């Protein structure tokens, strides 16, 4: 059992349905009432115990005295000019803050959530890395971000909108932080997000992006976790990668690729490799061929992300024509599928690697 579901006061977002059922039993409340409690939390998405009017009086009394709904209040909300992206700065109970992004692609909503305040991995081109590490998020704080986006979607949906347009379809752990550095809380949050009676996210609708924490990838493989795995590669040689991603010194490229192979063999799943295209650094035809040679024959898909600007890094984004040429080499010479990500939310600092907050303490 995850320890955060035993803390006082109890953050209801920290608990799986089974854990809550168990708690109801301890309170002498019929476990069957967990269904209504879960419905209030994840279907109606109420933000306080006071709104849970139809629960038995005994359960309400225990919830009022011992529990909270761990809603994270928005400190700031910013919309991108193209109307597809909205960024939320959410307040945590210790005064720190995290950023969460709501994105809409072809009518479907994706929540991009943070797993930590800051990040300890120090990738040179990433604003979160540039701010350093403050702390891990709890499972409840990760779940609360998705509920925040879900509530925003529900409120914004026009009356009569299709059910699909009224819910969060995808979750990507690509906000602030390194999810495999906060493994237990992230997996516990995923268990809660996947619950069929709640937010009901499908396994292939949750993407976890890692900088390449080798022990975490091997643990995912051993546990057979149902999710989509993305690995931030950015370079195809150890020396080039270590210059961009300092933790490559701890988990070298050959060990990372071995772990990726183990993961694919154990799970049968394809891995998505992220590549931030930086002009002159990792975007030449020679670089494309090096990626092709590294990933050719593997169950791989490459996500090309033109570099987003951050205050602490001087690199420039690859021009579109060069990005297309890079992609062409991957497909033409190596039969390696890839996607060139559209740049969205750059004007509000909501693009990949742009999330950063100044946090007190
Ligand atoms: N820590 C995880 C997930 C968060 S970052 C990881 O690193 O994978 C999400 C993605 O954004 C990663 O692929 C990361 O390398 C990429 N990224 C970071 N900074 C970026 C930037 N300035 N421009 C484009 N992509 C960036
Ligand atoms: Fe951390 Fe990912 Fe940013 Fe690297 S890219 S500093 S791992 S959040």
C-alpha cells in the first residue's frame, strides 16, 4: 500500500478505490458506499467533502474530520493565442507550485502533468532542469492535476457535446520532473487514473517520458506496467548525449539501449524515442543516420520535437526543411517511423521543456 494514503489528513486523491474501501471498513461504514464516493471524486469531480451530499451521515462525518479532496487551486491560467493550449500554475499545500498543460488535438484533450517540482537531471536545454530539484510530487498531487484538466474540459464543453469531447483522453507525464525518479508515486497515480469507474484512462493513453533512468526502465519491464514508454534520446553517441543530458554519464547509452531492448522484449511494446532538434547540434543528415543505425530493427518510433526556447540555453531550433529532411532519412533509409511534433503553446511557455516555476522555500 502506498504510504501517502495513510497520512493525516487523508488526501482522497492519494487512494485507490480498494484503499478507500478498506478505509470505509475501518470506519465501520459499509464498503459498498465506496462507489458513490469514487463517483463524486472522479465522475462528478466535486472539489470538497461538503458537496458529497448523498453519502451516509457516518461516512460524511469521518470524511469531514479526517479527509480532504486534494484539489490544487489555480494560481494562474494562461491561454495560447492559437487556442489549443492552456497552461495552469497550480498551488501545492506547502506553497510550492507546479505547471500542468491542457492540449487539444483534433478535438481530443491531453493533460500534460508534472511528476516533480523541478528536476534533478539537469538537461541543458530544459527550463525545468535549469531550475533544479525542489521535491517529488505525491500520487495525489499527480492525480489532482489530471482532475483539474478534466474539470476544465467538462466546464468548457458545449451542452450536448459528445462524451469524448467532455473528458480527458490522454495523459502524458511530460511536464516538470523525471517520472522514473519518483517511481512509486507515479505508478500509484497511474493505478488511480486507470480505474474504470473513474477517469478510466486506457493503458495506451498514458505516456511516461523518461530521460533514461535505466533501473526504472528495467523495473517497468519486470512489472509489465501497462503504459506507453517514451525515452528522451536526443543524441546517438555517448559523448554527444552526455553533453546534452548529464545523467547519461550515470546511465550510459549502451546500458540505456540494452534496457530498452529488455523492455520491448518483456512487454512486446513499442518505445517512442524523443529527439529535440537543435540546429547544428543533432540535426544533420549524419545525425539522422546515426539514429537510424542505433534504432534500426528495433520496435521504435521517433518523436522529433523542434527545440523550444528556454532562458538558460542558447541553442536554436532546427528549421522546418531540415527537420523534414531528417525525418526523410529515417523513413527512407532505415524504415524508421517518426512524427514531427507541431509546435504548440510556445507563446505561453507551455511547450516541451519550457515548464518552470519559481518556488518559495
Ligand atoms: N523528464 C522527462 C519528461 C519531461 S520532459 C524526460 O526528460 O523525458 C518532456 C520532453 O521534453 C522530453 O523529451 C525532453 O527531453 C523534452 N524537452 C526538454 N526541454 C526541451 C526543449 N527546450 N525543447 C524541446 N523539447 C524539450
Ligand atoms: Fe528533467 Fe526531463 Fe527536463 Fe531533463 S528534460 S531536466 S529529465 S524534466
